[in-house]
C-alpha cells in the first residue's frame, strides 16, 4: 500500500503504526466508526482521533494528509509553534494537494493562538485572495477579512 | 513492552533498482499501541485495509 520510501519513512518515524485487516478482524471498524476501506485514522498519544483519510491517495497527497494530521495533534496539545511549522511544511512541500488550503487556514489559526494577535487571521484571509481562492477553506477564512 | 512485527509493505517488492529504505513496523494490537503511545508520546496511525497483506 505504501510503495513510496518517503511514506514509509514518515509512517515509521512519526507514528506507532497499526494495520487492521478488516476481513479477518472486523471488530475495530465499529469501535472507530469505519465504514469503508482504506481508512487511515491518526490518533494523538491520548488516543483521541485528530485526522481521518478515506480512500486511496497518491504519495504526495498522502504525505500531505499525514503531515496535516501531525499538525492537528500539535495544535490540540497547544503546541502552536510546532503546529504552525507542520502546516507550513504542507504548504511548502505539497502546495498542489487538497491538504494545502486546509493547512493554510490552520497555519493562520496556529499563528493567532501562538501570538494572540488577530492580525494573523486577517492576513490569512487575505492570503486566500491569492491562492486556494475557490475552496471551502477560503470561505471559512473570509470572515476574518 | 509489546513490539509489533516488522513486515514488508503489502504492495510487494520495491521497484527494480530501488532499495527499500524502511520497513514499517506494523502492529496488530490496537490497545497495546495505544498504551505505547501514552507512554512514549507518539501518535498512532490506524490503517484499516481489506487488501491482502
């Protein structure tokens, strides 16, 4: 499933990976509300779900989604500077993926949380005027303009 | 501490001429992984698959 060494490296180095073969072990599907495969769920160290990926993605999109998940975990742990770096990494390395506009949105939120300066939210809203304009994340950020 | 077994990725062999750089140490026991996560502070990735492994 992971024929890309970058994916193997990220999964091996950043996560405790668990594979559930649902044909022989279907019980965890109900426990985690999984209705389709493949489904990838990113849990924080506290066991709470922070990100979910349903369906196959190519390596770039998959790496972007996993990095986004790590960002969400850092954000939930109030590690805002780390979260901002992870969201920025998505934008820098995977700017053409569907994860990128979400990362741009959350990068602004993380920067705001780190500084308590609402100007960062306005700057994020304006950034959506230049890129990822026609995305749901641009609409969500538009209230900050 | 329970350690997961290291298995090759389910896609099979690496493309010719490219060496596998990592073997994902897949676990199969979710609760053991969650206990390991709580102790180590690392996140958990759950991969629900129906593909043959």
